[in-house]
């Protein structure tokens, strides 16, 4: 069976699954229950100077029958006294010495950083996580994402910490920046041992239209909060990929919308050594880790990987710039008439949202004109007449393969699993990227390379722009 242990900048974790700094790591009793359930590590709810929270403070976004696809919060850091947190941290570490305990910190001045670091190291925490990501409340006081969004400030604060820290330091980044590589590089220049990302995405959950107050409502008003949960996973994966591609990158702890072993495996493949989870635990409880452990373990076994470390970063070389993708790779949609239920959703979406290349058999000439088909090929088969598909018959649409641009939309909307597949039909045998094409002098003037050269020659003769 694959070994799930991971080495995260010198710290051994029993598995890659950690709890993110948030309500599930608020108290010692909670973290102990989480470790007993199987979590390999926990980042304690951020410690700092005392705060006061408001109520209400969470907002959820439901989508169809899926509750809390996105979660928004305007909660601040811990509202419990530092001494109580420290006492409980020490106890957790005594009872679970092999599990990873990370102290998340957010203070203001250099003296405060030095003082709190000494205290959390004294209780035996394995690493520090610097919360430079909280995008609400604390940033108005010059902390959290106010630091994460300013690479110079982030570099300076990280250097203060590196001067006095005796355990590995993780810088936690905010996604609320234009280019994540800037704060990530600043953290590495300051000598951080690792990076974690993402903290929450700035958001407003909705508006109470009766009261004309944004959500979540705090009396007669609200404030922007931080968004997380399944909805942010694609954003988190992108930012993770950007950081993972940096030269000499430090170990990364990936966060954002992770709920299953598959999510975790994807984050690991894209460069995370450990993953952190918050919303999924707030929704379903600590027990989800059991499925995560079993699922990842089975996956590694199936793929012949003997250790979770072998998965880390496997997909990073395949995350490329658009200009390096193979333009000769081409796919076209194919409908399986045996599976099709004839709902014709693919037809509608291709007609209105893509390239008008799905056709309905048996349409009258008048209907074709009315629907405004750009091309209506003569060869659309009448499946009813052919006797194909017991149920769908004449309702099974037909894809004009020559016109299909391979955008995937029909497959995405089709309600029947496996009914539409995308078949490979290469445009050319060799790989050809946009950058290779430009490098060869062909910049897509109709007519190809010769026409391009002629057009360039004409421009220089005419002395144009
Ligand atoms: C209610 C709530 C409170 C949070 N508090 C903190 C915090 O104190 N410190 C911190 O670094 N991140 C905090 N976070 C952010 C999480 O640690 C995590 O980065 C984010 O929720 C994304 O992960 P998820 O999609 O698994 O929830 C909080 C998130 C939520 C929902
Ligand atoms: S969306 Fe799928 S099931 Fe519906 S008509 Fe198209 S192929 Fe058939
Ligand atoms: S892949 Fe896109 S273009 Fe091709 S049939 Fe489907 S929706 Fe139309």
C-alpha cells in the first residue's frame, strides 16, 4: 500500500491532509478530535491581538440542490485569549506528538511578531503560518491581505519573522492580487520555508432586497467578506499552478475548495505537498478525511506510486502558456444515439452559444430558414427512418463534424453521462504551437507563410505603419 507520509520542508506529516486555519481549528478539543479522525496536521485559528466579531458573519451560495457551493465570511482572527490558545496547543502537541501543529499568526509591529513567535515555539508548534491573506476587517487595520497585496511590505515582515523563527515558516498568500507570483517571489526572497495559498477571495454574497442591505447582514449594513468552498477551487488551482512554476519554488500547501481525495490529488499534482481544508469540514465534519485517506491511497496504488510524494508536482510541466499549446490537436463532438434521450439541449447550446453545427434531423426547409442555420448540410441522417435509437428516433441530433470547432459545450450541457464524446481529429501530424508558428515567420495572414512575407515586403516598400 502507498505511503501517505509527506515531507513538508523537513516536517514529517502522517498524511498530506491538514485543516486550514479557521473555525474547525478554534480549540484544542476540536483539533484533538480532528487528529483522532485522521487529519495529519492542523493550522490553528489565527492568533493575534484580541478582536471582537460581528453577527451574523457567514453567507452561503447554493446552486440548484447543492447547498453552500460557496461560503463567505466576515469573521476575524481568534476571539479567544492567547493564553488559553497556547495552553491548549501545548496539550494537543503532548497528546499527538506525531501530528503537525502549525501556529497561524497575525500581528502588527516587529516587537509583536517576535514576542508571539517565541510564545508559540515554546508550546511546541512545528511551524508558523503568517496570515497575509485575510481580506476583510484585519486588512483595514493594515494586516492580513493588506500585507499580502504589497510585496515590499510582505518581504519586510517575512524577514522580521525569519530573523527570529526557529521552526519552518509558511507564508499564506491572498488571491486578491493581480499577479500572485509577485508576493510569492517576495516571500521567497525573504527566505520563507514554504508558501500556502489561497486565503479567501473578496466578495459580497448577495443583497437583501427587502432591506436593501448586502449579505451577510449585520443589523442595517454589511461588509465585503472572503469567499471559499467548492466555487473557488478553479481560482486556487490556477494561482497554485502559477506559484508552482516559479524557479526554485519552496514547498507549497494548497488550499481552496478541497473536499474529496480527488480534489486533493489534483492540488498535489499541481504542486502542493500538503493540502488544507476548511469549508468542506465546516459543512460535513472531520469524518470526510476517512474517504480522503482511502481514496488517495487507492489512487496511488492504481497508478503504481509507492508514496504520496511521487504525486507532488506531476502536472506542473504540463501547465503551459497558451502560446505553447498544440494548435494541431483538434477534437469533434460525437453523439451516441443509443444513449441520447433526445432532449436537444446540445442543439440549443451549439446554435445559440457556439458554432451552429448540431442539426436536427427531419427539419422542414422553412424551419431551417427560420432557425437561421449558417450551414445545413444535405447529409443529415433521418435516424427515425434508419431505425437507430429505440427511444430517441428522430429527436437524436447530428453533429456536422467538418463545422465542429471542438469547443466541448454540447458535452458539458448534455445530461446523459457518456452520450457525447470528443473524438480526436488532428489538423496536422506534427505539433505546432502559436509561438512556434510566429517564430517561423507565419503570423496568420491568410495564405500562410508566403503571403505573410509578401505582405511584410509590401508594407516596407509602401513605408506604412
Ligand atoms: C469562517 C472562516 C474563518 C476563517 N478564518 C481564517 C483565519 O483565522 N486565518 C486564516 O489564515 N484563514 C482563515 N480562513 C480561510 C481558510 O483558512 C481557507 O484559506 C479558505 O477558507 C479556503 O479554503 P476552503 O475553500 O477549504 O474553505 C477562514 C475561512 C472561513 C470560512
Ligand atoms: S444533450 Fe445529449 S441527450 Fe440531449 S439531445 Fe443532445 S446528445 Fe442527446
Ligand atoms: S463541440 Fe462545440 S462546436 Fe462542436 S458540436 Fe459541440 S457545441 Fe457545437
